[in-house]
C-alpha cells in the first residue's frame, strides 16, 4: 500500500507563490505516475499536473507557464511549484499516485491541502 500526505497549502495574495509537497510512503517502488488535482467548491475535480515514470509531464492549460511539477527518482516526494497565483487557483489540492502491483492497478489519494489566493 501507499500513503500520501500533502503539505504546503495556505493563504497567499494574487501574484504570490506557494510550493506544495506530497510525501509518499509504503510500496512507492510500484508507482507509475503521480499528479496534482484540485477541486474548488461547486466544480469538478480537475487535473493540474501529472508526471510519469517515463518523464512525461502534462499540465492543464490554466497553469501552463506558472506551475511546475517535479519528483525525486524514488517517488518519495512530489512537488508543485506555483507561481503567479490567481484567485481562480483557489481550491483543495490533492496528490494522487497510480501504481501497479501483481498486474493490478491501484490509485491512492492524499487528504488534500487548501490553497487560497486573494485578490
């Protein structure tokens, strides 16, 4: 099993920066990809950024050029550097890990961390 714990959320003014971290533990060697998702009140949970073991990175258009996703080689830490934050970035941000074990696929979600951006 894998456990995920997010940290780094908080309050920031528009134009400011935050860095989110996700600490993974357990069978992290089975992880294939990890990503950051967010959900604002009244909206669907959406992909923010995702990175695979093959080095493929995807960002939602809304954050391209402002956010940067990264990880360490062992999948112990997933980070999201958020610059030039906008009020519309306000949401609960979740860390997700996808892994494969015994030919079965598993998805693990973190508890989430609140990011609030004021104008």
